[in-house]
C-alpha cells in the first residue's frame, strides 16, 4: 500500500515537472517578477513614513548657540502669594488658627461640619488601629480592603445607583473619568465655567472640545444643531464618534446650578451622554443630600455618570463616581487614577462611611445648611463695592469687586487687602486661586466665604468686618 | 503612530527573532491541511490546491487589512482606532522584519500553488487575483489609503 503510494507520488512529481516546462510564458514572467520583488524586499531597510526636517549640522550649532536657559526660579514680584503664605496650626474646625491667631473658619469646604465630628474621628482612629495608615498599592494589586468595598457599596445605595467606584484623590476623579470614555475623535460639549479638574480631564482625553456659554442652553443647542448637520453630511463618521456633555451640579467658579431638566431634554433629543460633576452639590442639594438630581426631581438613571469628590461634604479625601454597573465597571480598568494610583487609606474610607451614616441618620442637616446659606447670602448683599456671585442656597459663594479696576493684578491686590483685614479681625477667608495661564476661561478675581452649618453668630462679625474695609 | 497596541509589539518585539515566533505561528495553519493532501495521487490534486490557496489570503486580508483598532483599551486615547492591524505593526515603521515576512509568505504560497496546479490558466486568474488583493495593501504607498471610502471609519 505504501509502495503503491510512493510510486503514485513519484508519478505525480514527474507530471508536475513536465508541466513546469510547458508552463505559459506570462505565468513564468510573473513569477520571476515576484521573486525579484521578494529579493528587493529582503534587502530593503526599515524606514519611518513621516518626513523629518533634517537640520544640517551648521543649523544645529546655530540653534544651540541661540538657546538661553530659563532660570530655575522665574523672577516673581515680592508679594507673590507663594512667597507670603499663611500658616495654619491645629485642625480646621469651627475656628482655625492662622498665623497664631484664632479666627472663625470661613475658608474650609467643610459644609456639614463633619470634619471635627467626634463619631467620624473615632471611626477613623479605630480604623487606624486596625489597618495602619496607608494601603500599599493600587486597587488592583493588594490595595483593596473591605472598607473600600463597603464604602463603594454604601455610596451606590445612598445615591440609588447600581455601582460606585472610589478614587483616592478628588481632583483625579473627574480627570480620570472623562478620558476613560472619551477618546480622540469624540466630541465633548462643556460649560465655560467648568472647574480646573474637568479641564485637565478634557485635555487628557484628546477629544474635540466645544465650549458653550455658562448655563446658556440656547448656545448649547446651537452647538448641538451644528454637530447634527455635520453628522448628516458624514453618517459613517458620525456612527463612530461619541458625544458627551460635561456639566457641574453646583459650579465651583460661579456658585450657580446647571439647568438639569433642560439638559436631559437636550440629551434625549440629540443623543448625547451627560457627565455630571457633583463635588459641591453632593451633600448639599436635595432633600436627603443626594445632589442635584434629587433637587430637581430627576430620575438618576437619566444621568450617565455622576462624579463627586468626598473632600467637601463627606469630610474625607478622595472622590467617587456612581452610575450604572455597565458604565462604572469600565473605569476599573480604564480609570487611570484608579488603576495606577494607591488606593484610599482605610482610615479615610472608614471616616467617609461614618460621615455617610450621619448623613443618612440626620436628613435635616441639609435643610439647616441651606437655611444658613440663604441667611449668609442675604447678609452679604448690602456690602458696598462687592457683589455676591452665586445661588442663594449655595454654600460656596464668590464675592467679586463690583467695579473692576481694569487690571487683574490690582483687583487681586485689593481683595488681598480685604482678606488680610478680615484675618486680622478674626475671620479666615481665602481668595479664589487660579493657575492663570492654564485656565481656559479665567473667572474674575474674588474671594470665597464658605458657609457651614453652626456658623450663625459669626455672620454678624463678617458683616461688620467687610463693611469697614 | 508612536504607540502601537501591545499585540503589534507582540509580533515584533516579544518574538524579536521572527524565526522563533512568527514563522512557526503562521506556518502551522498552512502546513497542516496540506500534509494530508500531498501524497494522494489523484488528478483532483489540482483542485485540492485551489481550495487551499485562496482561503489563506482571504483570511489574511480580513485580519490584517479590514479589522481596525485594537481589541482592548490602549493608554494612547484611541490613536489607532482608525488604523488597520497592518498599519499598526511596529508603530507604522515600514519594511521591518515582521512586515517583510508577512509580505513574502503569500508570495511563496502562490509560487508553490501555481507549481502544484501545473500552471493552469483558470487557476492562474484566481490565484493571482487573491495574491494581488493581499499584496497591494501591504505596499508602503498604500499606508492609510482607503479606496472609495470603504473601511474609512
């Protein structure tokens, strides 16, 4: 059997070689060309497609000679804020000790007063004894503790969403969440007054950014309509671009709320996803402190992603994102601040859980906070030379100069004098600081009195102090 | 074009010597079906060759030149979302060893097949068309070119 197969094989081979001699010319020529091409390919060098402009050595020398090194420390004026800083000693509670002088604290973003709450402190201390100070790794590499999972669970239940994810730094929360979903070629419509963290997230995402005027729904609709027209011209491209709207619940830079019901209508009309940043409105707005969705009575499933930092109302460090499982789970591998950063220290997670407990047990503190905010807003109204910017129930207001002197530097200097005077009279305020060269739309200089619970009596003092300046 | 997804690096850098990685990996799927067919002295041998040549270029075309982007998230924010696998190999460098191997292997297969089909004209047409369809997209002049807007987005 195998011998017959062997003979058969030989017979076939002879036939093959015979066919080779009788092959048509065009076929053999083509094969010859292919073999020559293979040889050429084997001996070709690798090269890059982009052309680089090659400088001649002389040009390189010229460039090197022209170069002047920049000083390591750029020349700054003597009154630069980085050179004259205030030193705070002791924990920031109702009163804060600045430069040795005890002042009423209008500077910390401690809206619910949970920073010096005994229960929160004892929960943190118990956790410190149990776990030590830090987790020694990111969430994916031995850095996940049960307190993290518990905090995520509790936050998801509190916000009534499917899942939540914790970040260890508040700024990094929204700055990691946006680039996890929005990539090159995608379009993001963002408000002009978005905070710096959002701007950095957008920059990291490399997407096309379209700014619309602050809280101006007509402007946003115009941009969406323009985008729709472009999409109709190129439907195949439109099918692969993702569109997002990024807004804040309570804006850090202006103190007002976004018109969420209109945004939801625009979302469903133009098919865009909404990312809501609730750092200032979490624990402030809404009946139970659930944020702006509760404030406006909107179903939380309408918002695709809610991101907040826990550094304001929850008196902890870090941030969280909550939403549907399908959306939040993506960040477990793509959220850069989640995967590549050490996880939240367990004592802070335990403190946040305790703060959540307090928020859930006493839902009336939110009403108290809003009442105090309104009181403060009214009390600050009549000050000559300053105007109050912000909603009446917003705990973080801005006091801006009514008539600007024209140059930002002079305004900043004047406000600094006001703040110093207040500091001397026993009220600690801060100026709103911006990285002037980095911000997209720089807000006018202002200072931020922050309203907190339990600060009734201080309002009179503040009032008097600012009147006199 | 600076950062390619790891699977392209996988082809070029993880298996730095192509003889160690790419050659066995791609030789095996060709060799296996042919081993059974070779020793059978049938006149239908030529048709057997026909069935074994065109699938290879078609599959190669599909995997290298049709499918775009990466099968997993990359840290470069979707730079290669619109690039095919071939364009992503070695970060867009042309004529690297992996690219040379992948260009030469269909030609070698074509030469073998035309030998086995005894230079039949009908087979010539089909096989040459398959070969051209898989060789043309690999030329450096065709990098990033999308004809008639097919496969652009």
